[in-house]
C-alpha cells in the first residue's frame, strides 16, 4: 500500500505554497478584513439582520408556490452536513452570504444562500436551475482572475447554496472609492478583471452582468470576477425580439443593482443590444467592461443626458461623453474605450483578449514600436538591391556599440524589477520574497551576459569584413531579448501563485544565450527569407510564435492556446515552411499540456511533414518526439508507439542535437515506465541524466527532473537504496535552487518518503510526508491533486505504523478530493481505494475492505490492463482480505493470479514477488498444507534477503513467518518429509 509522488516530466512544474500543517485555526475567528459579498448579490451591504433570523421564511410565496423551509445561519450552525457557519458576510436582494468552515476538506468558504422570495415569479425548479447554472459556469473556469466554485447543492427544505472561494478584501467599486488611484493603477486592476472575463469567454461563457460590484480585489492583490448568476453558455437567445428599447424603472441607469424579470442585468452597464432584449455575447460583456473602466478613470458615466430618457438614447446610440479637460488619462486609452462603447457590436474589438492586449501597451511603447517599424521600412526600402546582412550591418554601425544595456529598458530594468517584486509579494505566500530574490538574481545574470554578448556581436559587425555568422548572432540575441521581455511582463503583471511557484525554474529554462555563440546551432537554423517584405512579415509572426513558447514554458497553456490557434492560419497563409512547422509544434505542445492529446497528435504529424520539407532537422526531431509522446505516453497506444521508435530515433540522430536527444529518450523512458518495463526505463533515464548534465548544467530543472524520474524507475525495480539516493540528490538541488518552501520541493520530499517507506523506515517516511503536505497546502490550496497525493501517502505511512483510524480519515479525505478533481476512472482514485481497503483490513472491517478493493481492481484493470503490476498489488490485498474472511479458495486464486502477473512483468529477483508468495503461503498454512506453505515462504525470504539486505524489516518478517511454519513441519527438529536441511531463524 504505497504510492509514489507525481513523476516529473521535465517540462513543467507544480502549483504554489500556503499554511503549515501544524497550525490550528479557530473556526470562530473572522478574517481581519472580510469581503462584503452582498454587493455581488445586487444590494448594498448596509442592511444588517439578526443572525438568528431564518434566511428562508415559511409560508406560501405571493405566486402561490411553497417557500423553502427556514434555515438558520447563526454561528455554529451546520449546513449540508459539512459547512459550519462562522459569521455573516453580507445580505442582498437575492439572498445572503456567510463565511463557513468546510469540515470535509479543512478550509474556509463563502456560502451563497438564495432567498426564496427574491423573485416570487420563479418556481423552486427555476431558482435551482439558475443557481446550478451559476455554479456550473464558474466551475468550468480555472483562472486566477475568476472566483473558484467548490460545491453546489440544496439544504433541507429545498434552499439552494453555492460554496465558493473565500476572498478577503473588497469589491472593485470600494477599492476605487477608498483612496485616490492613478490612471495606471486603475487600468492595471481592471486589466486583471478583463483577463478573467476573457478566460470566461474562451470557455464559451458570457457573464451578462459585469460591473465593479461583481469584481473582488483580495488582500493578496489578486482581482477576481464573480457572480456569474446570469452567465449562459455561448450567446444567449433573446426572449423578446424588438428594435424598441425595453422600459426602465426610474433611476435604473443611476443604480448599480441588478434587475430581475424580463430584463436581466444592470442597465447602467448594458450594451444597446441588451437594452433592446437582444442576445448577449462576449461583445456585450466587453461593452460593460468599457463602461466600468470609463467610470473608474474619468469619474463619470460615459453616457449622460438631462433625463434618463436622454441618457438611455445616448447609450443606445453609442454617443460617449468627452472626458474632463483636467484628466491625465492618455488619449490612446480613451480611443480604445470609445471603440469598445460602439453601439454596433460588430464595430467593437473582436474579443476581450484583444481589448486587454490593446490596453496593456502604453503610449510610449506604441510610439517606440512605430518608430522601429518606420526605421525598419526605411532601411528595407533604402537597401533594395543589397543583401539583408549588409542592412543589419549598416544599422549597427549607425547606432554604435556603447550603452547597449539601454535595449533592456522595459524588459529588465529598475521599473520592471519593482513591478515584478510587487507582484510576487502580492501573493502573500511565505516564500515570495525568497523566490523573487532568486529569480531576480538569475535574471540579472542572464541580462548581464546578454549585454556582454550583444556588445561583442555589435563590435564584430563593425569590423572591416564581418561574416554571416556575426549577423546570425545578433539576430539570435535580439530574439532572446524579445522572449525575455514576454517573460518579465508575465511576471510583473500582477500577483499570481502559479507564476511564483514556477518563477525560478522558468527563468532557469530560458533559451540559453550560449546557443547564440554556437556556430553549429546558428548554422543549423533555417535562414529567414531574403525578400524584404516577406522577411518583415515573418519576423513579426515569429515574435508571436516565440511568445507562445514563453507562455508554454511558464505553464500558461490555456492563456496561449486560443491565440496560438488563431495565429496558425495567418502563419500558414505566409507560407514560410520553418515558421509553419514551429507554429504547428507550439500549438500541438499547448494542446498536449491542456489535455487534448488527439489534437496534439494531429498537429505533430503535420509539423513533421512541414519541417521535413523545410529541411529543419531539429524541428523534425522535436515533432517526432512529440508524436511519440502523444501516441505512447499520453494515449497508451504502446504497440503503435513502438512502431514509431525507429523513425524517431533515426531523425534524432540526424538532427544531432543533444537536448532534443535527451527529451526523446525521456519520453521513451516514461512510456517504458507506464508499460511496466522498469529496467528499460532505468537505462533510458540514466542516459537522459547524463546528456542533460552535459548540455544544460548540473542544476538545471530538467536535470533535477531526471534524477526524480530515475528514482521512480529504481523504486519500481525494488532498488530502494538507489532510489533513495536519487531522490535525495533531487531534493538537495531543489532546496538549493528553489528554496525550502517551493511546491517542487514538496514533490521531492514525497518521493523520498516513498523510498524510505519501501526501506521499512515508516516513521521517517511519515515525517517527510507531513512536510510535503504542509508545503502543498500552503502553496497549492486545499483543493489540488498534489494535496490528495500527500494525504494518501501520509495515510500509507500511518497504516504501516498501525495507526489505522488516522490512516482511514486521511484516505477518505484523499478519495473525496480525487473524485472531485479527477476524471472518473483515474488510476489515482483506484490507488486510494486500494489503500482504503488496507486500512479497513487493519481495523478488522473486512467486508468494507473487500468492496473498496474490488472497486479498485475493476478500475485498474480497465485503465491499466489486466497484466499491469498495479493490478497484482490489488489482487494481493484482496486475497489477504478474503483469507481473513475465511474464503481460502477465493484468496488463493487472487494470489496465484497476482504472482503470474508479477512473474511476467517484473525482473526475476524483484522483492514484490515475495508479497504474492507470502500471500499464497498464508492461505496454504490456513489450509494445513504446511510443506507447500514453507516452500513459498522460503522463496519469499530468499528474494527479500537478496534484494533488500538482511537488516530490512520485511526480511525479519519473512524470517519470523518461516520460523512459525517450520515449527509445524519439523517437530523435534526433523522434517515430516525427512529433509535434513536446517534453517537457523530467530524466534519471537
């Protein structure tokens, strides 16, 4: 009953830190600053009601439908069997929000409770449907700028609740009003909300009621969009089709409150098409966003008149009121907002993502970009008939080679560094300061090297006869600078836990500058087209493709995928093969990370063909490697993947790029691991480790991942001491490079704990698992798959120590978490079910244990196949339970099948064979077949002594078991069969 932590794949990291597991929190202690959620319910938060007053009054509603029964929200009241009310957060027209403690998953949540009488025209079914729609809409999103939904359901009497992320802070409206804000501060905060809204649109959702009251600014500085109660998938069909505006109640345009009835939403922020009861889509939300931002920047509504009718007319016609003369908001911001406030939706920006991108670039940056473009066009025009290389030479000679560090302005300078520090510290995570210092130090070193190499390259171009290689160096370095800028802008744009957790390893993984001085690497690059206009277009598109690569490296898969898919046809239209292949590869890689393995496979196949035609050998090798990953590792079509191996290995050798060679071998090793071919996996991992150390250096994240993977393979082979050594190396390197509290450090603690458990050092394993759990809770929050892994592994250690009740509680929490977060049938669910069976067996609850184990067995057989070693593990646990239930025939059949699987899948001397042998021995001993039992025990002991050493606890256990059966088979020291061989064993 054990489980390795998640295996590093070498190309991504885990999430981010949170609270120490030893801290005991008081359930009745309110946060220092608590968000008033009532704003998001459509009513001001000034109404105070006794907490003892039932939220849902009794008696029939005005429409004649029965109301929900009374529900008390007094502190200490338990709702839905798991939520203990802590204190009231706010009350609104639709209901009430309370702070609560979720006892099942040990966290504070905000419970939104719907008032039954907020709209007497709606039936209970309609109310439940609407609330479920809100929960489903938000649960479909996973974005740092969207409030997370955890649970939805009904209380006794039919009342409906939604459990959501607890945000300590205030609404965006209150944030704007509480202190003077500069236009830049206001814009930055709204841009975060815009990114959340864009993520909703890309998930196929429309908010329909975006406004400052429905945006939360947390104490951590993070901005979250909430209250998707009016959200619907896709474009909403109109309930009324009319060109005539619907009548508004008096004061509707001056109120921030949501209206119910025919017109759903807040008229003050409604697009013209909604005021006419037309369909809502992403451009309607974009309109509302621009209204809210206009208000915040200029302190006036964009549409106003002497009467409400005149204001409504201006809003319907898109006549925007000019900003005050005294404003310091740049004109380009106004122009962008005015475009978003057009009456005709078709004339607004095409998407929230595009609007956010327009607002992210300030005026000075735009002017610099225009100047660069004009200079480039002039240069190309003036150099007609000359080579592009001499054009670059002329530009370098004109500008000179001093002060090239100024080229890093806006990329890595004091301002960017300060913004990045604010963003990191804004996460309020315990390792934020340490991570910032580490990442900033690495970036200082990277940019220092860049300035030195760029100066040298510039000076080389000043020489009388510069070569083509010198020009390629400059192009390479400028490309690296652009990629660096994308990364620093990502880090500096606001508090983000994912950014923080991955920052150091992402910086370490920046494209190496050494490649810009490597003649082999430079000349292997397919040159850009020489026709000036095509070259200019290709360079611009290449920068966008490079941005996809940067976002992928930083783990922003979903953020990059939609722009990548939109970019691909534009690149294909230009028709420059190497760039088409690179774009196909990047979008395929993003699909891989987002879980669309079939889509990634299709694009990888196309990338292979295009790259081959373009003679881009390295890209051909990378695309083949990606195809192997999708077919073999990702989709478990192992036989088909084996058929791809020869072609992949051949193109990798032709490309002769060691980093690509290592990545290819790593994917093969993972496939071997998943197939149970552990010896082949170990050999491949060792070669990968050797290559990566040579190419990337001893402390690169991929080197550490290789050590981790090698440990996994060694553990599967039963080489526990060697596995322990590999895990310890990975742990020490991660602590050194990432700091002690990074989530990847928790991964190493977890895996090292597994190795110690396999060595019988259960108390040491428990300590490491607790350390990993504390880091993961702190870094990732309480609802994360890695937290479930730590809960599971800690339970394993407690079970091994005989602390079955504690183990059972943790496993139940792990199972609930995994069933919520993972897809049905996921192997990790089977793992926890298997371990639950073991804990229940330890408590003597055999029938419950049997049910858990049979479910685990069915899942494993379905997902892994009938002959996978993990199936044997479950069979052995089930066999032992059946033996204890006095069903020896069934038990013996399970152990025999397990042994057959292991003898086929594992090496002949693997210690796991001893588990099946001991299980068979136990059944035979119970049946009185002592000689047969002794033969099984002797073989098990020999296996364990050879694999684990004489001092291992399992060896001692086998000796003890064998001694007991020898007492039966050799009365008086003589075997019943006359065997004269004696085995000296210590007796208990």
